[in-house]
C-alpha cells in the first residue's frame, strides 16, 4: 500500500476512523440502547410472539454486528479504490 503523500495517507485514515466510529456508535445504540435502555418501550411491540426488546437483547445486536461487518468491508473496498490502494 503506497500513498502519494502524507496528506493522502492522513485523509485515508481519517475517513477509515470516521467510518469505524460511526459503525461502533450504531452497534452501541443497538446493543446497549435497544437491549437495555429502551427495552421497556420496545417490549410493547411483539414480533413472532416475542417482545422486541427481548429479541434485541438476545439476537438483534448479533445480527447488527454481522451487518456492520459487511457494511465495513463494502465501504473499505470503496475507500481503497478511491485512494488507489486496492488489491486490483
């Protein structure tokens, strides 16, 4: 991976860190917020016979994490191409 300049490398890593922080915030909100803080409000909704707050506490954060992995991989592929550091 070779960058054209230090500014180019800094811009790349700034965008990478911004993406990671935003995805971690989403994961935190889903796992902690929906699974703990907002559980009472979400438990008023039922899907498939299960309370939504219970589902988020048990499964929702795991599915969200898996989705975040795919989003991160796709966005990093796009970012690598934009900065000319992709494998292709």
